[in-house]
C-alpha cells in the first residue's frame, strides 16, 4: 500500500472544496439577494386586484340564464374567467370573447380547470355565433361586479377568480388576449 503524496492530498482537498463551493454558491447568492430586499417579479399581463376580494364571502350573486345561481366554489378546484362587456357588445367585443374562449382551449388537458362566465347582456347574435357553447351566461343580481365593467361601447374587461371565489386579476378593456392566454398557462398547469 502506497501513501498518497503531499501534492495528491492537496489536489483532492482542493477538488472537494470546489464541489462544496459549487453547491453552496447559489444558496449564498440567494440569501444575499433576499437580505438586500430583492425579490423576483414575474410579468403578468393583468392588474392584480388589491385588496383582494372574495366573491364567495361577500355573497356576490350571479344568476345564470337557466335560473340557477353561480357557485363560486365548485365541486373541483377550478378558476373562473369572468367576461364583463361594456354597452352594445358587437364585433370587437365578440372577437375578444372568441379569443378568450380560444385561450381556454390552448390549455389542452387542463382546460377543464377553467370555467368561463359571461356576466351581462349577451351580444345579439350570441346563439348563432356559438357563444353559449363556451360561456355560461349570467346576470350580476346586485350589481357588485359593475365596478369592473368597462363603460366604452363594444369593449370587454375580464376578471380571473380563484377556485375559492377570490378575485385575483383584472384585465381592463383593451387588454391583450394573448397576454391573458400566457397568464392562464402560467397559473393553470
């Protein structure tokens, strides 16, 4: 049996310290960034609703076209995307609604984790353009959601609501539907 040389021993210790440093460096960097107050930010396309409101706890009533009440808490955890149209929902409004429904379809296997709720007077041709195939249509009984509804004609705003009824994000009139799609893909996975 041969004794390791002094040089070989130093080389193996140096390799060991290098391996320890490689694993410890990210932890040390994260701790330093956290202590300095830096926090990572993700770019969302909607506006966070602050302070958050829980529609279930506030008893916000939405009555569906079939007479039933909308249940904020569903039997399985699913987010709700609420579309709120401004007055006279026409071609631009319907185009945005179609893109919102398409954003749900792009979720593929997870599309069942998002419910679509249209609150307000539906467009005149809602039955002929297939809107009812994708959207539950309802009425805001007490007018609580009016604060989120756009006032400009032929526009749409949207609310993303957590499965417990907490309003998370507002997409004001003129929002980018592709940005909404990207946000949905981040949130629903």
